[in-house]
């Protein structure tokens, strides 16, 4: 759930409010266009609080990325040691839930990685690179478990399918979203996540009959 907006009542509230507003502003306007003063004003706090908690704008941006993707990373780690298998689509649904709080953030990450000369590229590649390396390895291990995929399907290709289904809705151009008449609201993302689960279960995993034999 997104943090509630309002005046902070303590240090934890202040830090979380800064992270929340920074995520929204970075996603909507881009890293370069957002100032620490603007973020502080949105939180109704002094800009010195950003220096206190994060050092500078780069430190705040890095914290936004780390704390946004942390729940998905934790779920993958837990599932590796969980004897009860969860469907791969649960990770897509969690990704939708997390990114649904700031649906422009995946697009910001994608843009940042396209320009190696940009200030945010180093931050995104460092933080997101570590996350992707861990996520891809963990998800591939999960998909390699017996009975998860149809015989003959490769876990590496299944990982790519999961990534594509996760990320692509957030990268859709406005023209396509308008033509399809969709908006990345929490309700739509919940419905889409349920659709993706059915798609993955029927397209990648056994369904208990001979239709795919």
C-alpha cells in the first residue's frame, strides 16, 4: 500500500514520506528534472532532511529503487526455500502491485538504462543490475523444479516470458493505451495479473489433461 500523504509525525514518517514523494516525482518528470527542494516542498519539510537521511538526490534515488524492488526480491528468496510451490505468476502480480504505486517508474528505469552518459544510469545499473542478477537466477531455479514447466520447455525462456509479461504493460506508449482504452489502475493491474496467471498456467505448466501431450 502506498504511504499516506500528510505532515510527518516522526522520523520514520518523514523518511517514508520523502521516499514516496520522490518516487512519484522521479517517475513523472525524470531524475534530472526533479530537485531536492521540489521533493522537500512536496513533503512540507526542510530540504536538509534529504541530506540527513540520504546524503543527496542520488542517494535518495538509489533508496527509492532499492526499497521499491525489495519486496519482490524477498519473495523470490523465500520461495527458493519453500517446499510449497507458488505459481510463477505470483511474482508478476506482486510486480504489478509494487509498480502500480508509480506506474511511470519502470519507464524511468528503462529510459535511464538507454543513456550510459546520464547521471541516473550508474545508479540504476548498479541497483537494478544487482536485483536483476538475483531475480533471474532465483526465478530460473524455481522454474527448473520438476512439474513447473511442460517437458521440453526451457526455464531460461520461461524467465524471459515472465519478465516480458511483467514489464511490458508499463512501457506501453500512450497511443497504444488509448487505442486499447486501458489505464494502469490498481483494479486493472489486479485483473491483468489474474489473466497472466491463467495464461502462464495453461501455456507453461501442466493442467492435468492430455491436451498438451
